[in-house]
């Protein structure tokens, strides 16, 4: 498996060596010389250009503990950080303790340590210069450089969307590579312009990209494909059709913060884009939910950010109390997330006919619960986990430990019956087929007056894969004759549990415009007391979160960007 980080540094070192071999006095500026080396008109293999493309891939965020060692979803209602204090970045996000000057750096993809403008510039350099490289390798009868160019355009479209979903409309640069002599006091393009640009790019490039299933998947592992471009378009259109931007614009007449009119046909377009991915008939749900994140080249994966083989996820998030395993328990899932998982008959635990037993709360639950969360009594590292007060994994001795009695299980290896952690794939999954199905179900449901059989069958397919029982009616816990609102609640909950910790929930509660409700109430966990054979569970509040609406539905444009650019308009309320 290739590692982007290593490829990136190899590319930099190669360029440095090439430059150092030049004469002491350059006839041309060093930056021009560097581009000439990267995009060499005599390089028939395109070696340097391909390395440069890999360095753009390297700018994709690895979502595992990305926000100063926390998952972004620990700033939603699904988890809290176990780290002490209120200054860690996800707690700053979840408690509204930031402004336009203090947006946490690891989540500030505008000007912070994870800025995507750097990726957009590099993509523009690649798109503008790759034409001179005489790459002899071919794909579908054409020089591979055209496929590489489409990959760079895909990455650029992805970077733009990551900016737009956080900030609203942003400046669109086209293919231009700005220099120090250019006027860079650019205004923001409208939200509509940005959505149109991103989706049109996806349409324009998809037929010149690697196709799925990929021939020689190991050779092309991690590359953007036609399926990735189409899935990105589906995601973009789903966001654009959602209440935050389509009828619920936080500043109704402001074209930067969303559409200035509501249009039901946007849901139709989003549903069709997802349906187009489904109709490729090249992706499918992996038979095992947890193996999606452990097995490379499985049929559900559409696009990933390459990681290493290791156990850093376990080291950061695994339960404390296992000296041989050395977990730091960084992520504490909330009671709210745990309660969202239905029973294995598909009924919510609040349904009186579900069979839920508050004295045995984890019995007979949706199997995805045990693949997502580690709870008291769960099998882990060859023992039954103890998260009761004073237990092995909640010793209350001053060390970092779970705040909620739960630890994150998702993404970890199969260590239930092991004594220590081993190495496994730690790729970050950016696009997968299960999300496409959820995108389709949501958009189709919103486009119709009431859910049709396609919406039902899509949700059933996810529940069937999860291991929920079909029931005598074959409905997997779904009720016949649901209204649009009923199905909306089902889909939103299904999305929450299926995509937990995948950076979906944090943005979903914003695009659905429910963050002002769910984040203005305390995050909950539980304390568990064990005396002999008796176990008691008590719900507790572990963090008071806050959401200031409407301004927090979008991030502030960083203050220094507004200060130095008179054409850069700030988002409302900041």
C-alpha cells in the first residue's frame, strides 16, 4: 500500500536534489525552474508530475483524531472529548467558544493548518502545466496525463466543497495560478455559483477518470475514479437541497450563505445523482459492517484517504486499563448516540413493543452498536470491559478515561479476543456506497409526497446488512404507510448510526437546521454502579454544549482574511 506522506516527501526531496544540481547563478527564478522540473517536456514517464499529483492527494485530511487528536464528531451530539478542560478544539467547537479570530486551527480549512486553498492552488498548477508532459502510459486509449488531470480537478472540486459546506460561497479561481503581482482581493462567489461549479466539474471529468471496478486495484489504490466523481456530485447536491441552504438560508436575501429561493426540484436532482451512482452497478454493501473500514478494495469503498498499517486508532481511543494495549480513551460516545441504536428487531428503544430492558440495556440491540461503541460488559482484549465506577476501564484515578462510560469501537481492529493490539489498515473512508444509499433515500423521500417502495427498500438493505432481524413482515422494523415526516426521522436516525464518527453527524445537524435544538442541551453519559450481582445505571450530564443560531450554522471567514481583503464579506453574525 502506498503512503501519501512518504510519496510527498520523496517528491520534495527529488525536487530539492534537482534544484541543487543547477548552476550557482540561476538564469530563471527558482520557482519557475522547479515547475520546469515537475512538468518536464522530456519526461515520457511523467515521474515528477505524478509525484506532484500525489502531493495533492496528501493534502486530503485524515479524519482519524484529526481535530487536535479528537474526532470532529466529538463536537456534535454523538461524543465528547475525554480530555480534561474546555480548551481542546472540539470542546471549543461544541461550546461556541470561538470567533472569527479563534476558529480552531485543525478545523479551519480556510487559513488554518489544514487549509484547502493550498490544495486548490496546487491542483491549478497541475491542471495548467500537465499538458506539456509527454506521458506515454495510456488509459482507455489516451495518455494517462489526461486521467491525472481529471484527478487533480476532482481533488480541487472536493477541496472547494469542504470549504463551501463550512463557509458558504467562496472565491472561485478557475484554473488561474495567482502570483504575487496579481490582484488577489477577490470577492466571494455565490453559494449557487460554487455548487454549479463543483457539480459541473464532476460531470466534465467523470468519463476521463479511472473506471470502477478498477483494473489492477493495488496499482491504482486510493486514486479518484468515475464513481468518486459521481458520488461527490451526489453529496454536493444533497447538501445544496437541504434546509440550511434551500429555503432556510440564515440570511434570506444573501446569495453567499445559500440559495435565495426554495426549490423542491433540488431534491429531485440530488436523488437522481445518487441513483446514477447506484445504476453503475459496480458498488455494493460489504457483507460485514466493521470490515468496511479494515479491508482494502472492498466493494463498498468509493474513495479513501490512504493511511498507514498500524494501531494508532486504538492507542488514541482504546479503553484505558490495559497496560499491554496502552489505550488513551480519547473519545467518549454519548448516551444520546447509544440510545439512537434500535433493538435487533429494528424498533427504537422508546417503542413499548421493542423489548428494551433498561436493566440490561445492551442486550438484543442493533449489531452496529457493538461495532461502534464499547460499553460495560462488552468483549474486548480477551475480557469483559469494566466501565462501572472503579472498574478496570473507569478507575477514577485522575487519568484520562471515559466521561460517559462508553469508548469508541468503530474503525478498530478485531481485538475482542486478543491480548494486545496488532497492525491493521487505517485508511480514512471519504466516500462509501452506504452513504450513497442514504443520500438517495433522503433526497427521494423529500422529493415525494410520501415515501415509495424505493425509499423503503434502500433503508431495508442497510438494516439487513447490519444484522437486524427481518421480522414476520420482512420490513426489518420499518412501519408500513409512513408519512414523509415519519420516514425523514427514520432516515436521519439511520444516517446517524450508520455513519457515526465519519464526519457526517457534525454537518448533518447543521444542514438539517436542527443543531440549535440538539446542541443547546447537555451531552449525556451514564454512571454504572456494581454491587455484587446488582448493576445500576444512572444518566448524568457530562458537558454543557452550546449553539448560537443562526450564525453558527456557518463558520466565520477568518478575521485576517476579511481585514486584508476589502472585497471579502463576512458571514452574518460574525
